[in-house]
DNA sequence: CTTTACTGCGACATCAGTGTTGCAGTTATC
DNA sequence: GATAACTGCAACACTGATGTCGCAGTAAAG
C-alpha cells in the first residue's frame, strides 16, 4: 500500500479513504482492467469483422490496456470468483476467435488453436512491456506479422 | 519460507539449518538455475554448430530448465550484482546467437534481432509453463516451427 | 468570513512472516 | 549401548506492512 501510494503521489491515508483495504483496491484495479479489455474485445468485432481486421484491431487495442494495467488477471482466481468468471468469459471470446481464424483458413491447417492462443498472448505481452515506446498501431503490425510469418525467410 | 518448506516437504527449521535466511536460499536457487542454463548454452554450441541445430538444441535444453526453476532471474538485479552480471553474460550469448542467425540468412532480412530475441524467450516460456506435459524434444519442434513459420498458411 | 471537502502527517495497534532456540525423536555409525 | 547427525515441533522475539485515528492545513463553495 505504501508503494502504491508513493507511485500514485498520494498519502497512504488517502488510499484508505477510497479503499477499505488492500484487497478492495486490488479488486478495483482488476475491474478497471477487465472493463478496458472488454471494450477492446467489443470494438474488435471478433465474430463479424474479417479475421485479419479483427485480429489487428484487437492487438492494437489490447497493447495499451496491458501497459496501463500491467498485472496478471489470472491471479484473481481465488479471491474474487465473479471477476474470475468474467476473465474466463473474455478469454473464451478470444479463444473462439482463434478457432474461427483456423476455420476460415486464416491460420494454417494443422494449427493447434490452444498453442496459437498462448502464442498470441505471449507476443502481445512481450511487445507491450519489452517495447514500451512502440506505438500501438506499429506494435500490432509487428505482432500480426510475426504471428503469421515467423522469422524465417519469406517463400521458404 | 513457510510455503517453500511445505512445498519441499520439510520443516521451516530444516530450511534455516541449510540457509541462514530467505535471501541466501533465493541466491542458491538462482545460482542453480544459472548453472543449468549455462550448461544448456554450452551444449547447444551456439557459435559453431549449424544455426538450425543449435537453435533446436538450445530450446530442447532450456525448456526443462525453465520448468524446474520457474523463476525470473531478472529479479536478481538489485540483490546480487555477481549473479546479475552472470545472467547478463548468458543473455548476451543468446542475443549474439540471434544476430548470427540473422547474419547467415536463417532469419529473414529485415528481422529486428531484439524482437526476435524477445519472441524466442516468450515462446520458450509459454511452451514450458502452459504445456507442462509436452516433452522437450516435441516442445522444441513446436517452438522452432512457430518461430520460423508463424501460423499463416504455408506458401502464402 | 464560515463551512465543507479533501489531503498529508505522525503516531499507534495489529498481524503475518521471518529468524532463533531448546527439546524430543529417529536413524545411522561406531 | 553410546554417540553423532539430522529432523520436526512449539514457543518466542523481531520486523515490516497494513489499517486506524486525530489533528492541522489548504482550497473551493456558499
């Protein structure tokens, strides 16, 4: 709480006036991230936009969210079942999109959707935190390009 | 310390007989991971084996290390300058290998070595922890394939 | 000018985690 | 059988983080 207050530039007492305790503060932060992530999923139109468009919009939107809320929402599991369920629902939407991308042939035949999903998360997280100065549209370009083509020479 | 002791199946007192304090235990664990990682780097022969062979050997070797020591050695930064320097040296070896892979054309022209390095780390970490039952040779196959080809259909 | 709203500060109480100690029990060695 | 080595257990002291409280100061509103 002291570290969070210092980072926010306020006194610990002020934090406690807004949040009853540390758990309440964490819950509020998780909710804020879930809100932002949900907005990105909605705006990406994962189920109706063309797959390439939806993918790019999703990545471009989620990179700033990941940067603003650099916390792993999976850690909410045991403390807030409601938030956990909400996170699971959002994750399911993304996994369904990956499946759709496979179904329409956007991802190659033989692609394991589970692995494709994990890799997308990893690439987003990496670009967001290891290249913090890269702006979201360019970060999305990089992630999508790497995601589809890898690093091998073209026309291998 | 209580959680570590419980996970190890021993009493806290036994931990304290071996390690003066929590910091000493952490240092020992970091050293063990650095030792294992160094062995993998040595055996991969990153500077003399053919690039595809070296890459596969490295990934196949580092996946079990990452599983056995699931801790981020970057967190040693401020507590143990010696271990931090050792970690930096190992990281430099891997980055030099990525550069070599670019130089010989194994990675496509225009590849950003820094990004290629970050993505390799991310893929290894993902396969190690999100697919814990996958054996190392097969995990290495998957990582290298994804790394080079991505998920787009072949012959795009 | 008074009141309201808000904040920072310092002091305090509580608690969880770490580190220490003494003792009893177990196993292996001599 | 005695000794050494090792361990688990419980109790204790200490420390840092959290949460609470009272008070003084500041700014905005009436």
